[in-house]
């Protein structure tokens, strides 16, 4: 007995479907065969009855003795293995081809039908012998005077016997087919269930934290896709865990550095005895490192809000030319230290519908990254191009160190850092992309190692109705 489960369901369903199909086909086939043979006998007898009626109405001489006529009828129109009976309209037997004249009345349904003018047909058991027979009766009127009912009675035992043998043969074939189907369905069930059991076992190991385990096996079709997907999921979990560990290590370092500076200068200033210039220097470092800490915390909070879809935008009409000019001013001091020239190429005012502060955050991050990874005495160009009546592209292009093709596919992933030595949380571009997507825009990046990077932010333009 197959235990409960998918294997049992597959086997039972296959067998049930095939069994019902075989049963339906065999029943229809046997009924068709039975109907064919029964109709063949009925057709042969009705033809004989029609011939007899035509013969007596056309060729017999009027005035011939009725007894002679009936005897002639029995002699002429009887055929093998069939009894011909001549009855009165009430069903009483007058004579028969067997020579016996039993004193009884025929009450089967074919006689009243024949008396009513149609051809009667009856199939049943012959009283006394209990033999399966078919009776076909028809009323015969000879020259409009004498009325008889001709009744042919023939055995159908040989047909029933043949049908029984055919039924047994059909049952045997059906049983053989069901056996083959059972073996096939069991093999099919195993081909599905065994891989699923293997996948379940490996998934259970993954659920316990063993993400280095993998589903092994040469599977096909949807099961292969499932195994590949689970293996990919495990690989991504391992990768995410590694990124998370790297992020914790990186953020710990990023937090420790300003905290160390703040703590050191705080203790130094508390001890006293310093001139105003040293005190001013120390307070400046504390303020700068505090701002750095606030920036790190805000970046983490922004990412958390984006992940939980809790970031709210203050939508308005934003002049991108003005916003980019403000962005350049904010990073000018940092760029000046590396003698990097910031260039804005934008002739006319361009308006988009969005949150000015969040869009400024986007371009501050992009330009800051460009400054961070650009060489000294280089240029960073910000270009505004109208793509159509519906979109505008803002391009930030530098000639810095560039990004390798392997890193370019991951650079917008959370916690990913191209160069961990430059600091940061690795969340900047992930946050930037999600903010742009909240504005129904998109980001495209093109870079070549050693030749620079180009980041294109595509945003929908504000409609004329919104500008009014």
C-alpha cells in the first residue's frame, strides 16, 4: 500500500482516469456490438416478413384452402435456427414450423404491436427453456379476408455467448492496460516526488541556517527551475549575510572614527588650559564630526523608510537648473580641495514635478561620488537634456577612476561599496535609485575602468497644467 502523499495521489488519479475512460469505451463498444448483431437479426427477419406479405398478396390464387396456404407459408418462409409461428390477432398459436401446436396464447409485447399494424419486436427469456430469444411479429392479411400474425422466434444465446467472451477479453485487456498505467504512473510519481523530497530535505537544512548546502541532481522542467531558484536564493542569502557583515564592520568603523575625535577633543577641552585658538579648533572638529555622525544616521534612517515604504514626498514644481546650481555650491568647497572644476550645461529653466529636497539629495550624492572618485585637476560636467515633451535627462559625467563591469552591475545594491577605503555605508546609490523611482524616473549608469563614469537621471517633466 502506498503511503499518503503526492505519490499516492498521482498513482490513484492516473488509474482512476484511465479506468473510467476504459470503462466508458468498453461499455460503448459492447453496446454497439450487441446493437449491431441484434439489429442484423431484426433486419433479416423483417425482410423475410415483407417478402412473405408480398408473395401472398401477389402470387397466391384466390380461393385456395387456408390450411394449404398456411402450410405453404411455413414451408416457403421458414429458415434455419428460427421458428415461424402463425397466430391469431389475439395471440393464439394456430401452427408453427416446428410442427408443435401448443395450446397457449402469446402475451409478449411484439404481438400487440403487430396487431396494431406495426412490426413488433421483443427480446427476453423463453418460458420453459429460459433461453434468450428475439421475437419479431407482423400482421399478414391475405387478399383482404384472412388476417394472421406471423411471428419469427430465434435464439440469441450465441450472440450473448459471443458478447460474454468479448466482455471477458475486454476486461482482460483493460486489466493489462491498468497494470501498465499503474507502473507508468508510479514511475512518474517517483520522478516528481523523489526530487521534491530531496529539495525539501535541503530546504530544511537551509531553514536551520546551513545556507552553504545546495540542491544537487540533474532535474528537468519546473523541478529544475525550482531547484535552481532555491540554490540562487541560498546564494543570495549568503551574499546578503556577507554584505550585512561587511556593512556592520564598515558602519562600526565609520561611527568609531568621529566618536573617537569627539571624545578626544571633549576630554582635552574639559581639562582646560588651552588658548582660544586651540579651543576654537577643537570645537570645530567636534562640530564637523557631529555633522558627519548625523549624516550617517540620516542615511540609515532614509534607507529604512524607503524599505518600509514610509518615506513621504513633498511634491511641488522644481526648477532643475536652480537645484543643480545649489548642488554645485554645496560641493564646491570639497571639489576645490582637489582642484576639480564643476560645470553646469543648462541653457533654459527645466521644470519637473517632485520633492525639491529629495531630488537635491539625489544629485548631491551623485556629484559627491563624482568628486570622491575623480582625479585632481579634472572636471565634472552636469548636463540637462530634454529627451521629449515628457522627459528630461540630467547627466553627471566625470573622468575619474571608473567602475569595472563586474562592479557596475552591483553598484546600486544596498551596502555595496566599490572602494571600502573611501568610507561610507554603501547605501547612497541604493537610496538615490529608490528616490528617483518614487518620482517615476529611472537611473542609467555607464562606466569604463580608468576612464570615468556617466550617471543619467531621467525624470518626467512637469505638465503645462501644473506650471500654471
